[in-house]
C-alpha cells in the first residue's frame, strides 16, 4: 500500500541540531506534524517540493517582535511571514489588540504575547502596589497573554515595582520579559546590571541585550563584554539580541516633548533638542526615520514624506534611529562560553511591524563569514527560542514535531518556503498563509477561541527554562 502524506519536501539539506542531523533528507508532513524523515521516502503527497540545493530547518521562532496596533501590527504578520518566521513572541501587547490583528491579518503564524505594564494604560501609576500588579497579570493571562512585559526603557516603573512584577510572574509560572530600565537606572548597561539584581533568581527574559551596549556609559565594546559577564553570572536569565542597526521607539510628543526616554536620547545623540520641534527637524533631516505603512508593509521613511506622516498621526507613530553600533551586535550573537554554549540564548529581531525582520538576511551573513555555524544559526533562530517558550514540539524536526519548516537559499540569504502546522505560509516571494494560532495558557484559552483563533496551549511553569 502506498503511504499518503499531505506534503513531501524532497532532497533538501536538513539541518536539525536537536537530532544531530545535517544531511540530505526527504521530509513528509501529515496532519500538521512531521510524519517521516528519511534519505528517500516512497509515497505520495498532495503537494511535493524539490528542495535540492536548499537548506531545510525547523521553523524560525523570533522571540522578540511587535504586532501591536501602535507598532505596525497589521502589517507585521506579512512582514514576519516574508522573513521566514513561523512562530513569534509579541513583546508589548495590548493582548486584545494583538489577538484582534492576528484574527484579521494573520498569515498562519503561531503568536504568543506578553502584555505590557504601562502606567495609565494597564496599571495606574509607575509605582503600582503588589495587588495592582497581580490584577494586571490576571487580566493579561485571562485575555490570552502568556505573561507580562516591563517596558522599563520606555516607560520605567520604580525598582520596587519592577522587582514585584518579576516575583508575581514567577509565582504564577507566567512569562516575564523585561526591557531593562527603571526610575533608578537607565536603559543601558547600568540598567542591565540592575535588572540582573532585581530578578533575584526568578525566571526572566531580558530583552535585546545589544541595546544596553550603545556606548551610553562607557565605550560600546566594553559594555558588550560586561553584558556577557552579567549573563554568565546570572544563569537563570534568558536572553536574545538582534543584528539590525536601527532601534524602534514611539515618536509621540506630549506637551512639546517626546514621551519615550529613548526617543529623547536618540534626538540628543544626533544633536537635536529633545522637543517636538527637534523631532520634526530630525525627521526632515533623515536622522529620525518614521515607521510608515505603505502597500501592506512598514518602511523606514525620513524627509518630507516622513514628516508629513508623523504630523498626520499627531506624532503617535513609530520612529527608528541608527542606535546600535556594530561591534557589540556581532559579538553578542556569536559569543560562546567556555563549554561551547552560546552566551546569549537566541537571535531575535525586535521586528514584526518594525522593519528589521533580518534573522535570515543578517544571520546568514554571519554564517557566510564563518562567525556562526549553520547549526549554531538553527539553534539560535529556532531550537533555543522554542524551548524558552516551552514549545517542545517546535524547534526541531523529529517525528511528531509540529510541521513548522523554514527553507533557506543560503546564497541569496533568503527564505524561499515555509510551513507552519503543515500549512504553507511563504512560497517564493508570495505570502500564501492565512489565519493564526495564539500560544496561550489554559487561563486564556476561552478568550482566544472567542476571537476566532486556534490555540496552542502551554502550561504555566514550563517557560523560561535553559534551552542549552
Ligand atoms: Zn521590542
């Protein structure tokens, strides 16, 4: 009897570090799962792809993206799909907006979300009490988020409230991500040092390590080395870094000044006053680039077009500065410890609706330079982030794993085909996937289902474990 599959991926070079595989293999997909991996698979499928000359890896998991309504979330799904990503963690929320945009604009990806603690949005003040934090966490989980995000660099809380939030999430086994910075330390290497202390041994995802190494306190290279030493000394902290030169902040000005501290810093660094007039000048000169939606994606735009867009939104639009010096970016992605494990767990982008979805484009550039092995790339772009999110059926291509696949053209440094849960998302240059699946906890299942989305349920307490 002839075996029948949904999809057959033939002749690709399969790179799956979890099983030690780096060989030409056929892979068969059925019912959303990997059904067979073998040198040759005799069988039939509704769809076959000949992937000779291409690399087949478990689907890319970007553990730091933005799919919020205020950060290009409607476009972000398409931008992620184009970039070869199959699973992503939204790092702001609000969860209701992320769920709504996934239902309306989803391209078939699996999405998780951590909901921000932002004064006057999800909590009353910058110094909320423990009860306020517990209420915000319960609300986030009940709406489908997997935990909380502390936006310290943008909207810092007091150090006490920050520590309480980390403790509260740990108490419920929820995810806790932190963009370092409080009212007592900036979003820089000092803030990172403080974040390590405030975590007090509790599980924590410390976001975009490269962003604390911009030369704000000392030179960027020695800040990068201190960041590596801090991670080595705090092995309970999970981490990612990204490779793009651009940051992403809110361009919103209230009462004539930027609401975000990082926006103010970006202006001052370029020699512009930290005022709304300074912001307008910086956009016109191309120092500040507006995250502008056009033709279904977000681009970075300065000059008169960027300025007009910023004004048309009443200043409430994303802005990017060329804030990240190259040396720490490269060092943090490639650094290993004495035992060969990666110092920073994952390669992420801080992309999604912010146009820097470059895991493949920039990550494979490091593979070309021999700075990262292909196995190392797959570990950092898929296996480790999947494990950190508690997604044990993702990040590898064992039999029974989720049928999440990214196919790479190494020469062009581009994804050319992706599948997620057996559904084709990207084929050539075309995004063909639709819908979405929200990664949630049992507490959020009902709300997500009510919004018309499929769920992938993970258990509290299974996230933020060491992936290596
Ligand atoms: Zn971010």
